């Protein structure tokens, strides 16, 4: 199998660790999918192996792996269990964003990075319910804010320590502001709601999290921005997060390819399956190229409108190619692929998640079109 992620960016021990874990997770994947149960044991294995701090800088005790390197590991994990890789990508990008900012700009995130490593924290993202506009309400109180709202798609919610989220403050002096802030999952007023019953990625534990007047101190506010507009921080988050998320999905596509070939080999006259096999591999190459481009941008580009445009164009191409891989894999496997026991059916459902992450296809086209026409895209997203 050809890999387009540069092998030298990941130390051999990290790759070997990821390969061993992926094989272990593959054995557990079917039962988690059937039960809709969170992949808790897999996350504990990731913590024990040190992967939860692999993206943190070495200066703070982390593994010092950059975004392209972490993307390669997530792809390996995705071959074994899509739910584990996707949920882990949400933690990983919440570590990788402050690490990227610290390495590039020496941003004041040292305290968070030290906590991640020292306390072996699992970070959660509310990105599924938060984007440019933000969500939840922040109310000013003495010493900080009270945050109330409901966050959807919080992958890893059953085991998370810290929710990295947003809330909108109606400030009479400046107008509405989106506050970026962390919330302890053990804080008073935090409740995980049992809502995750879905088509695919059933093991991610992406439940809703309810925030009921949760106190967040002033010192915890990481950033403030205008709702609905692209802020430099959102360009940075996009640049770092989405290459990692789609690296996880790439692993699912690669797993589908291998499984489909195994099933096709059992069919009569395998030579007749050459066309769908060739089409599948061609689409997989397209997915690999698109994800590699995303990872290269994260490793070399500066955040901004042009970079964000290129990134999300590649995200759209990656999603299209991965969905095409899934279609050809089912065609190649024939009726055997329709049975759950083969694993292909589960991966087919898991890969459908590529459709739903920002920027979805139509919004991405709108953003790219605004830039192509020389129009203001600062509120498109």
C-alpha cells in the first residue's frame, strides 16, 4: 500500500505503537458499533501509550509530533476503528492548535499545554455545534461568566476532562462577542446527555453536553471575537484541525479498500472485478493526495483567507473521493459486503461522516466563489 504521508515525519516507535493499537482496536470495533457503546478501553490504551500527549511540544514533556506526523498516526488508527480515530482526532486537534500557536507565535498557551501533559487530560471539542457564530450564552458575573447552552457532537464526552468551547456574550459596550473558553467536565452544571444513536461512527460517544450556568473565570477566556466573522483564530483552528480529522477518515477509506479486496478474492473469476478495483484505488489516490495537501498546508502555510480556501477545497475533494472509494468497495465485494460480519458495511456507514464537517460542500463552494470573484468572504462560512 502506498502512503503519501512522509514516513520520516513520524518516528518508527510511534508508527509501530499506532499499528499495534490499530490491530487491537479492529478486534473491538464491531461490538462497539453493534452496541453503540463508547470506545472507552481504546482511549485508555491511547493514554497509556502516550499518544494523548504526542502532539504537545517536547519542552512540556510531549511527543513533539507536528500536524503531518499526527495525521499519519490517525490514518493508521482509522484503518482499525473509525470511531476511535475520529474521536481521538477531536482531542488531538485541541492539543495541536495550542502547540502550533506556541511553536509559531509563542502564544500564551503554556499553562494549557503543561496541564495536558502533566494531568494526561482528554480534551473535547464542541466544534460540531460551534463555528463562526458560536453557541451558548455567557452572562457576566463577578469574577467571570456563567455559561448556559447545549453543545452537540461532543466526541469522547463520556471520558473527557476539559471541553474547549464557545459562548456568546451580549456586551452592551462592544456588541455581541464570542468567547473561547474551557469548561471542566466535572464542574457544577455540566451534564452529558445520552443522545448519540446514529447511522455511523457509533463508538465515538459524541453525545450532547448541557451547560447550566457553569462558572468560567475571567482568566480562562482564551479569545474574543465578533460572531459570524472569520477571525485569525478561526483560520488557525481550520488549518490545524481539519487535516487531522480527515486523516482519520482516510484510514477508514484505506480499511475499506483492504477489506473489499479480501472479499473480492473469494468471488468466482476475480479478474472480472478488476474495473471496480481499479476505480477504487484511483479514488483512494485522489483522497490521499487531497489529505496530503491539507497536511502540507498545516505544516507550511500561514493562516488566512487564501489558505483557508485551499484547505477547504482539498477537504471537499477528499470527502468526494472517500465516498467514491466506499461505493466502489461495496461494488467490488459484492453481496458479501452487505453482511455486517465482513466489516465493510460498518466502514461504509462510518465514512458517511465526511459529509458533515465544515465547510460542507455548498458552503465551501460559496466561500471559494466569493474569493474567485473578488468579493468579501469574511462572513461566509
